[in-house]
């Protein structure tokens, strides 16, 4: 093996997975009430506790987030990868987070494939409200802000026809939740898999926060991600994109799935600032 290849492997396995990037992004939300101007949201996702990301990594991430003093913190799924009961003792570390308006989470495909009820209970014990196909209204500066949280089905990339079939019940649930929200109220959607935003029902969602794709984990110059677990190729690799009915932000996440490598795709803590224009 050549020296360059060896250095690339060392970098990809030992350095970049631990080199967390703080991504700050201003997001224009048409019609955002003045009282929510500048609202800050920290998104954490894809911790995959137990796969190269453990208690010490989580504690460091919590320190970074608390220095940001966000209004709201959301966890968009895949808290664990496997053997949930072995890694959830790390979750009490999340109780040290100090947002102004609370911490809310949804479960991802790895969470629901392990022990979703146990993961949800463990998060709740850390002071995190888990939205399991439900909605909650926050009072932010005397303004109602709705959060809709949809739990993953466990079905990921493949043909979108099959994806739509498996996720249809979740779509129907979003429709019911939207119908229960006052028409002029701002609303955010938390869902692990960004592909779901391609099949949202009629009704306004101002911004969807997602994860799942890890940015591809391995990216090459002029090529992009070698593989993205999505029905839509590179569309939801990372960052802000426009879906059929809403803006979608996809985080690269903090952890990895095996092989635990990142290359030109650093792990991410996301700070979003909402603006009316």
C-alpha cells in the first residue's frame, strides 16, 4: 500500500470522524412571525452511540451546544445503532443540555430496529421529549410554534414506490396533525429520513429537519458521495434543499455506521437561525 493511501486511511478512520464541524446557517422562512425572528435551533442527529461515538464524544458535543445557548434543540434520530441497552447509559449526559425552549427528539431507523420503546424511555429520563408521530406547541416569545415529530418506519433507500407504500401511514398522520394546527401558526417537522419530505400531504410545513444520510460519509472531489442511503441519489446528501412542499435541512450527523470512516465529510453540529426573509 502506498504512503498516500495509508495516510488517507488513517485520516478517514482516526481523524475526520472525531473532527466535528459547527455548521451555522441562516434560513429564510416566509411569513415567520417577527417574534420568532432570529430563533436559533441546534440539530443533533445520527449519534450512533457505540459505533466509534461514545460518552466522551457526547460530553464534548454537549459542551459545544451549551456554549451556543440555542433557543431549541432537536435530535433527529439514530441515537443508537445496536444493543440499545448497552449504550443508553450514555444518554443521561444529554440532561446537561440547556436550551431555552426545550429538547425534542424523533427516532430513526436504527432506533426502531433495536428497541424503540427503551430508547424513547431513556431519552425521556434525560429530559428529552420524544415525539412519536405527534405534535407539540411551544410558546416562544408569546408566539405558538408547532413541532411535528414523525417516527421512522425502518424502511430506508430502495425504490420510492416501495418507500411510499411503507410510509403511507406516516403521511396520513402528518395530514391529521396539520389539520389540527391553526392555519397561520408556524410549524416545523422533525423526521429522520429526508425522503419522507418528498411525499408530504397538502398543508404547510415551514421547515423539515432531517438526517440519516451522513453526507455519504465518504466523498471524493468531483464525484461527491460514493453512496447515499436515499431514493433520490445525491439530493439529500447534506445541507438545505427545496422539496416539493417545504425546505429541508439534512445534517451529516455526529456518528458513523460501519465502516466507521469519514472522508471529506466531517461530522456536524448544526446551528440554524430562522429569519422571515
